[in-house]
């Protein structure tokens, strides 16, 4: 099972809860791969994600999409964040 989240660090608490629930309620699934698209995951949140993935023996990846978002905004003549 492949799951994609989009989250910021300010919403990471709720993302972690959701991922924990996903893992807890799908223990019978052979594989669950979680990818998080984000622009600002802090080190503390990264550690929490790593601990959670280890606890359930699952894969969690974070992909920084800030460059892609800023390029898109630039193409639309909008200010970057």
C-alpha cells in the first residue's frame, strides 16, 4: 500500500496521528509505504517520523517540494514563500 501525505511542520502533529492510525489499523498489510510532500519539516518531526516507522517496521519518506512549488509560483508571477 502506498500513501501520500502533504503536510507542513505546523500540521505534523496531526499527520503523525494519522500515520500512526494507518499503521495500527493495517498491521496485516505486508507493506505500507508513506511519502510526505512538504516544504518545512523540522529535525524534531523527522525524528518522530523515524521512530514511528521503526516501531511499525514501515517506510516513511519525506520529500522537500519547496523548489518545485517556488518554480510554479514564479511561472505564475506569484511571490514565493
